[in-house]
C-alpha cells in the first residue's frame, strides 16, 4: 500500500467516525458492536517509513535499524566497544508474565552507521525498561528487580544472572523504572518513576526495605549500594554536560531537578522548596503540532465516555490532540554532530502525538526556562500513528538516536473500555521496532572507536572529547579499571583550554579516591562557573583544614548564583567551617529565593541560633522575613538552650516600629512557650520574656487596628489578620468574631476564619455553625476545612447536619467518606449514616442528564462570573483564580464534552497528581489536600484558594490517600443546565 493510500484510508476513517460521533452523541443510541468503526491501521513497512516524516529545516532523519533486528525497543546503551544493547519490552502492555521480553545486542559490522546483526543477550524477561553496561556485563531494570547480567563463556549470551536490588514497583506499566544514566559522581542514576517501591538487597528482610516513593536512586556499580536522589518523574531523565538534571512526566513535559535529596535529609526540621519543577515557558500541557490523524479508537472512546457507557476523562469533540499527553524521554543534546547553537537543547517525544519536540534551555537564576524553538511546528512529526518515540540517546557518532517502539496502540490498557479493547490488538507491533538517527544536513557518519582497547592515557585524553558518549564512556572505564594514571588525570584537571576535560578529570579522580587539595583548590577559581560549582562539591570529600575552609569562604561573592547555591549546601558538610557568616552573606544576596533558602537552612541542622542572630543585626533586610521565620520555627522545635537564648537575645533588639517584619518571627519563636518542659517555658516562668512581650503586645495592638479598620486596603487588612495568629486564643476570638460577617469582603472573612481556626477553640466552631447559612459557597468550603480539622469540631458539624440545621448537600461526599475512617467511633457512625442517607448519585447519569447543556446557547459573560464563583478556587484563567488543579488554558482543545464530564464527574479517572490526601499531625489536626511537594523531611498539602500546609515528616502521625480527586462532586447542585452552558461557553472562548 502506498503512502497516499494509507493516509487517505485513515483520514477517511477518522472523518467517518467524526460524523458517527456527532450522530451518536445527538441520538444517544447504544451500539454493542463497534468493530465497523474501529478499522485496524496497517503498519508502515520499514522500507517506506521515511516518507511519513516531516523534519525541521536543516535536519534529516535516517533509519538505522528495524525489525527483525530489533523489536519493541524501549531503551538503548552502547558498550565501550561501540556495539549497542537494546532493551526489548515485548511483553508490553499486558503480557508481562509470559516472559517474552529480552535484551538484544546489535552491531554495525561495516561501520557505515546502519546496524547489520543482532543477537539475543538475555531473554525470558518480564517488563525490562532500562539498562547500563558495566565491567563487561549489563545492569538491567526489570521490575521488581534490578539485575546484573554477564557473558562469562564468550558465546554472546549472558550466563551470569545476579539480582542486585528487588522491590521496585510494577503497578503501572507506564510508570516503571527507566533512564539509566552515568553521573559525575561515578554512579548509575536510575529514574524510579511513579510506581516507587520498597527496595532492598535480595538477602535482606523486607523490614529493611527503603521506600523510594517520590525519589530516584543512584547506584554504586562496584558495591550495589544505592542512595535516594531527587526526581521521580514518569519516563525520561537526562543530565546536561555540567550535571544539571532534567526529567519529563506525562503531560508535564519538561522539568528540572533542583537539588539532591541527601542534603535535605541533614536537617529533619527543614521544609524545602520543591525538588522538581516545571520549566517549560509555555506550561506543562504545552501545545503541540502533530501531523498524524487521531486514531479511530480514540473517537469511539470519547463517544462512549460522553454517553456514560465508559468511564474516564473525555477527549472532547473527537479531537484528542493539540497538547502534550504522553511526554517521554527528555534528553539534552550533547552530540558533537549537532551545530554548536543546538548544544544543550532539550528533546522530548510525545508517543501519543507521534512527534519529537525541542526546547532551548536558558538560565533564569537557579531555575532554568525551556523555550519553544519551532513556532507552529515540531522538530519531527510523522503521519504514521505507529511512530512512537519513547526514548533518545546521544550516540557515539555525535548524532541523536531515536527509539521508536512502533506500536499500533500505546495506550495504558486500563484506559481502554472493554467495548473497544476487544476490537484492538495491544500486542500489535510486538514484532516491529525502529531506530532512527537525527542529524544535520551535510552529516557524514564516522566510525565508532572500541574504547575497550584504548590505553588509560588515551582514555584520559578522551575525557575532553566534544562528544558526550566518548567523555562518559572514558570516565566509566577509568573508574571501572581503577586506573593508575593519576598524574595524567591531574594534568587534565588543570588543562587551561579544555573545561569539559577538567570537569571529567575531577570526577574520575573522585571515583578513584585520588582527590587532593593541589588538584581541587585551583578549580575553586576556575573561569567556568560549573567547574567552580563542581569543585566546591568535591571539597566535601577532602579532609577539612584551615586552608580548605579559607578557600571556600572566598567564594561567597561568586558572580554565579549556582556556585553560591552549591556553597550554601557544602557549608554544612565541612567540619569546623565557620558557616554562620558565610550563610548569612549568601542568603542576603538572594533572600526570597526558596531554593537558596533551602540550601542555607539545610546546612544549619546545628547552629540555627547563630545564623538567626546574625540575620537580625540591624539594618535588617525586610525581604528576609520568610527565611528568618523558618529559622525561628526550627529553633523552637529543636529546643536547644543555647540557640533559644541566642534567638531571644536577637529579638530583644526589635521594636514595635519593626512591625510586620518582626511579628511573624516573634510569633514563630514563642509558639512553644506554653508547652511544658521547653526552654521558652522556663524563660517565661522566670520573667525573661517580659520585655519581649511588651513589644509583642504593641505590635498586636497595631495589627488589630488595621484588621478592624474598614478604610484600610483589603490586602493590608488580610495581612494583619494573618499575623494575628501569633496572638492568644482569647485575643483572636475577640477580633475575628466581627470579621466573619457577610458585610465584610470575602477575603477578610476567609482570612479571619483561617486565623481563628488555627486555635483549639470552641468559639470558632460555634461561630461557623451559627453563621453557616450566610456564608458564600467558597467560604463554606473554607469552613468545612476548619471544621473537619479537629474531631470535636467535626462531631458538632455532623450533628448539625443530622439534625437538619445544615443541609447535607452542602458538605462533599468525599469529606464524609474520609470521616467514616476517623478513629472516633461516634464520628464514624454518624458520617456513615449521613453518607448512606445522601444517596449515591450515579455520576454517569448526571453527565447524561446535562447533555442538553451542550446544545443550549451559552453566554460567556455570565460564564465568566460563574468561573469566578465556582472554579477560581482551584483554577486560574485570565489572571483570576488559583492554579491548583489542571491547567485550563488548553481546555478548549479537548472540547465541550470533556469540560462537561470532568466538572460533573471529577473522579472518573483521577491523575495521581491531583489525588486528595489526608494527614493527621501530632497536634491532632486533620489536614487535606494534594501533595504538591515531597522531600526527605516534609510534604506540602495544597487545596482550594492556594491554601497550603507544609508538614514535617516527624510531625505526621498518619498520611493516606482518599483515592479521590481534590475537586469535589456535586457541582450540579449549584449549576443548572443553562449555567453549565454559560460556563462552558466561557471556557471555550478563552485564549
């Protein structure tokens, strides 16, 4: 079949299905057999595949391997001799237990750039997803196990099979460990993805297993030891030339990892900034420009979901394209065949849209930004829906290699309704697979050297090679061999013209445990900032002495923020380092940068009081308020007498005129004064806090005046109300009663409720219950959060609902479901009773009942007001609202059907990112929200109105998911069909 005929066939099928969708949606008619609407899409023969591609100007794509040499490829790595190992996940997606996956070994015998032969190195695997060569063998990730395979008898097949680690998660076939990468720390870094796991050595008891949820690992290939690292995106992880780490996660296609987990774990009271952040300038679900048609099964699935016959998010109007849905394999360009202007560019695939996207990375402080290169197109697209670019690699020949899994369907099997799935073949393509090479025009292939045969001196010289594969392979081999070429390495580490050579020489010397001051100290003044940064990190491996500490202190004014950032982390790892003044100087240069705050505080697990004292010396920078407040909380919780006394001495110099800056700091520092057995309690009893209390009282009086003065700006009043949380419970009650009033602006009422709700007070419960009917819908949500936070309040609320004083419909079913699991038996029984009496509305029936909204003329102006009233708590559009839930900027590309279904049935298929969690803390509070940040020491829960609670792990009694979306069900109680039509009209016209 020709290209023209194939495309015509598929486009005709899609057009017919679009009509069928329209008719089916209008009539609501049921069909039992959808086979006529689900034509199988024929595979493109390997000989014709290049005709399907559209490639950006200046580049070309070349086929270098296809079936039968390779089938179902998902990962690849080159051995030191230049041959290629390919991970073939032939059991994807439902045939794991058949054990038909394998590792193939490809060779380019004649060195023309096209692979000629393939042998099976390992077979009988389940779901292998990653591999890495080491010492003549291969590490292979086949969850739940990480194996090491080796051919010891020279027959080309592995006969040695060692289980290195076990316990990796397998719950999601699209969330398995992947992307094995060699790091500058001489370890193999592995992306552990969304399934996590409890991993351990095979001989260890399960009780010794380590939870890797939310983290990646770095494996020492010599010993099998591993360390948790920051990351845990879904599929794809890459380092740039200087060790920065980038990842991708489904629709959130480009993210940066901001720090390493081991630094955070030093301070158990640290609440760090997010370790993984989105950096795409055009947002996580960025627009893409596919040239392939939408698959027929997607159109049928959409219709079934709209009609309520199938569950799951609706890809509206038959158009399931136009934005990232399956981002994979982020890779930083590091091949020397590419033009210099493209070095460091991010390459990302979208397996669902059959394309390859690129972004140019640019520094923007510590957090970089990825900017689209192609305005209305992509680097590579294909009209063939079988093109599934899952992974990329910088190859020995300097090009970018592309793995094409080559599958007819690559959807998660659980996302396919049985009515559709029975007409598809999820194994279709198991016998196919393609490897491509993306090169610039005029590219000439070069032979790949066998670095196994290279001498140590030749490998040292290769550390400065312009191609990343050569540098990293040479580094790996020198460490693997435990090379004795120390003199040559030190010479390379000091080479004035080869920055990458200097970097890798330092890394190898570290791996050989041959670092010394003579080599490292000059690099602390290296002209390249990334080498200065790396050298600072490496000083942690040296014996601390006065000379080292003095050299580090010289870098406090380094012009690079990244260098200062690393120094802030390293300062806490050098014995005897006078870190107080260094850290104070560093944080003053970037006082509001959350990552810099994190680095500095990570280094003061001890010595927080000294840093606190240093930062409160006048003149005080008001921008330090947040960071000094964090230090105050840590000092209070640590309860160290020396630190407490230093902090009290520091705040004694504050005056009422310091106002808004001083009060949060004073409040956080004094918050444990009423608890027994604390240093602050002893100081309070002895009268040593009397002078501070006088200052504090004057500050609170001023805040009360501002909070109650209706002529003040609302923002100033809200700020004053929030800071009154540092007053006593009785004082707060007197002020807040008058502010929770319908005559006050909503922002004032909400701030008053939240501040008052922080106190263990019966009055707040009585006030909220008595005023319930006068609260707006969004304020009732805030009131619910407060009332559900403590058992005594919750019991009062449930009793009020049971007696009819508060309508049952005004409390979400998800909250009642959480309440049924309360340890309080009275709450359990009452919540279960109310849940049963509320009835369980069939969400599919609700969606079907509102189909009329799709045909009513909508008023976007009214819809805009409805958005503000009902949606802005969790979504942001046109500079209004809070960006907590999914980004709505591209929602119209998914159609009005998608909007309708997800508003009315938010739990059809919940993205794990938006699951609601419940946490019980040591103070007895129950807190809810989605987990937006997670580290070794803390988690952050976020919910409506961008309200956040950051909890230290040491303060969490229990944490569990509700299994439900943060968006509550039941919006139909507040929106009739016309209102829904108006809301949809507004969302569909937003640009």
